[in-house]
C-alpha cells in the first residue's frame, strides 16, 4: 500500500470541500456508505475558519471522529485546531450544528475503536503503520 503524503491528503480534503460546496452540500456520503461530514474549526495559528471533510461514527452521546491523517506520523491540522479551540461547527446530512469537541480517554477508545474499524477497516492499518496513537474526538452539541 502506498503511503499518502500529508500534502496529498490535504489536497484531497480541499478538493472534497470544494466539490461539496459546488454541489450545495449534497455530498454527505460521497465515499460510498461511509458517513462524511464537513467540520469547520478555527485555525490555531491564523484564527481563520478551516473546513475539512471527515468520516464520523454516530454514537449514543454524539459523533466520533478519528484523527488518522492516513498513516502519517503527524496529527491532522483539524485535530490540532480542536485541541486549541474545541468549539467548532459541523454540517451533517445538510444540517449545520455547533459542537464542542473532547478527546476520548484510552479507556473510551478501547470501547469505540472496534466499531470504527468495522466501519472503515483501514483505520487498523493506519494505527499499525504510524508511531503515534491515533486520537478519537467526541463531538457534542454546543448549547
């Protein structure tokens, strides 16, 4: 398997975000049956809003996202942005929501990880091929 470089992954993300905007937000499930949302964070360095397509898992108390960045040894920018500013916005199935992000504990990850691998088996390969522990974030409604 070819390891995608961070710039290539970012390019795919930007392309997906542009296509999503051009289609009027109708690309929520553009990758087959995988649930995709648009996540808008505040840039930790620039303060500018950044929108990224991310795969998510519906959980009983919110949505779970995986900061995989393929199998790269660095975290994705959206994850680092959420660490600095956990308030963000998502668009899921055409519905815009304000959220608050929280990193899952190792114990929580043990429970959720098998469901994520079932949803997208490549996550397991990503975790095996990177030196970092891939973090999971829970996105909760921000009231």
